[in-house]
């Protein structure tokens, strides 16, 4: 089942998500639905808060090949280390449709997380995956990529999104 993705501005997207206490079948099902929602959008990362669930859950798949999917599931992800070296990617977000901006972030990061089997894992990421992980962990803390922009640029994007939301409502009505 595909889930609805919340669009900024939405106060839920600014909430701090709670750690998950136990990995059970309902969480596995939810994360599969998050993945399905992300693939359909399409996007390369999705946090549970973007479908209105305030838990620290993230799905990512940066593989471009539709035939060979490489989904990653992160439960309670925590960034342990970020490199001093930075990189810049043009970022977008499924909660900010049509909006993109160049964002500078640490080029590498080390992540601690729990996998779908409830096991503690560690991962060292670089390149697009490192950026994607940091973007998604930001979501769990109520942070969006536009928060790194100047107030002027951020306000401009939010204004466009408000207009976009009104247009969608008009179509539904
Ligand atoms: Ni996002």
C-alpha cells in the first residue's frame, strides 16, 4: 500500500521523531510501504515522518537500476562521525516537490543503526549515499534542506509550495 507524502509547509515535518523500541512485523510492513511509496514518487530516500509517522525510520535506495534494486533500511540511525571534507549536491525532497538547491554537507559519514532483523550495524558512507543519509537523518530531527539556505531563498521556496498546495486542493475540489 502506497502512503501519502506530506508536503511542506506542514507542522508534522518539523517534529522530532521517537526512537523505535522493537522491530516487529508491523515495522517491516511499514518500511516496505515506505519503500513502495518512495519508488513510486520516485525518490531515493524517505523518512517515516514524511508519511506522518513520528518514528526514527528511513529507507534509501540510490541504485539507478530499476531491475536491480538495492534498498537500505535504517532504524534509529545515528551519525557517529562526519568528515571535515565537504561535498555539494543539488538536493531535492519528496516533501518539497519541484524544489532543488545546492547544499554543502560533510562528504563522508559513519552511521550506527538497527537493521530489519533488529541487529546493530555500522556503515561508513561517502558520495551520494553520505548526503542522502544526512538528509534523511535531518528529517528525523525536523530539519529540511531548505533550512540551510538564506531566509530569502527559503521563504521563496515555501511561498511556491503554498501556491502548489492550493492548486492541488483546487483540483481535488
Ligand atoms: Ni527529504
